[in-house]
C-alpha cells in the first residue's frame, strides 16, 4: 500500500505591485494600489503582498503609506512587504517611515553580482547584510531575504551561494527567497537547485520566485514545489 503524501501548506506572495509594476507601461495610482491589496488579501486570500521597492519616489512613498494605513486598520499590516536594499539602513528608514514592518532584503546570490556589481568579497557583503539585519531588528521589523541572481549562482558559483547561506542561516531571517532573476532556469534545474538548498538547510523556510522569460515559470514553480519549497511568488 502506497504511503499517503503528507499535506503541507504553501504560502503565496503576490508581487503585482512591485515586480509586476516594473513591466513597461504598467503603473497604478495610489488608490488603485489600495484596492488591489484589498482584493488580494480579502478575496483571493493570498498570504502576503510585496507592495513596493524602497526609495523609488515620493509618490511611491505616499502610496505605501496609504496601503499601510489600510492594512493596519484591517489587521493585515504584517502581510505587507517592501523590497529593501543593503544601503546602510536608508531603505529601512524609508520603509518604517511609510508605516510598514516587513522588509524583503535584496542580497547578492551569485559571485558575479557580488564581485562585479558591488566590487566586494563575500565576507564584506556578508558583514554588510548582517549589519542591515541587525538594524532592521532594532526597528522591530521582520526580515525576509532575497538571494538576487540565485539561479545563476547555483549554476556558476554554488560554493558562493553556500558560503552566503552558511553565514546567514543563524540570523533572524524568516524566509530565504530564491529568485530566478534572469528567467534562465529549466524545470529540471528548478527541482535540482531547490532540492539542494532544502537538503543542505532543512530547518529554513525557502520561497521560490520565478520569472517567465522563456515561458517556463509555471513549470519551474511546479518543480520547486515538488522539491519542497514552502512558498512561491506570483
């Protein structure tokens, strides 16, 4: 008799108002954003919503304030998240001043991004990330962490990815989020790379963030879920 697969709950984070709004020609007014957040949380019942990137503009700041005010009044504030950067705390100030309490911290998930974009060693980048996490916790914020360009990191510099994770696995990070930043993964790789992360760090919560450059996002999400990730982004 076949064993029955254990049921598990999958978290869904909607990124329409952050990643989606980066699409050419797509822009929402502040009140439209409040309406979208309301529909996502109250009708579609998604778990979390990534609503903005920090430090984009004064208009975006006001939009985030309005969404945060609505969420606080309806008991959803901890389910709004804002993309932040390793920038000495400037992003954290922006997010906190806008009224939000969850930062999705963008860190480098490939050696190429770390050394070419930041021109830093892995140890220097780790130190900067840890300082930012400490600042966030001092502000009472919850931290999730993106490993930007993780898919290429797993292809080309896996030892870098694992060094970053080894340095961060004991930090107060709620979720580690694995983005296919350039949309390069195929479904076999999505399964393999997510499996490797979960097997190496079984106690951590991993999200998978697909991009659809080659129309493989749905297949990649399906295989990431088969591998055991606990959350996906849509």
